């Protein structure tokens, strides 16, 4: 079974992050490596006031991480995240293999060529099933 690339947005405790900014990156790296994963990109996304309190916190730090992991290890990853005090919440999504390189380039701060972005978008859309096969819109009939 091949490893899957995941994009994960972590919501971190802003107070703990302010005391030890390097500790957040270390904690996330320790979790991913602890379940057999490999970090591809990990960086600070944003720090802002939350719309509603999460675990008593009104301010949070968003941390974006891309990593490669066997899908069978995701329950272990989720459990490890729940056990970390600095992580308030997290959301991991599986990345389409055709979009991985483009998303990693953007996360690194590199600017992919417009043609690469367009090709990745077209490739992702081409494989999506149509909602209604054979349905056409008659523009003249709408008048």
C-alpha cells in the first residue's frame, strides 16, 4: 500500500505557542514521525481571534502541515493529536495525487507557473462525474 499525502490544518493554543513557538513545530513533527509519517511542508498559517471559544481559548494559531502517511495509520495520528495540549483542533484531508506538487509549491511560498495551476485544475475537474449526463441548457428557450 502506498503512502497518501495529507493536508492538515491545526488550531493551536495561542498562549502555549507564544511561550514556545518552536515547540509547536516540534510537537507536530513528533506526532507525524511517531505514527510513521514524513513531513513535506510545515509552517505557520495565521494567528487570529476565534469566532467562538474553543476549549476556553479566544485566540488561536493556525498551523498548516503537509505530510505523507499510510492511510491505516490515520486513527493513530488523530489520537495523538487529541492527546497534545497545544493542539485545540485539527482537520486532515487527503490530497489528490495530481495536485500534490502544486499545493506543496504554494505552501513553500513558491509561485507555480500559471500553466501548471491550470493543468492541475483541469486534471482534477476532468475526473469528476457529471451531475446530469446529457443535460444541456438551451439559452434561446430561456428568453
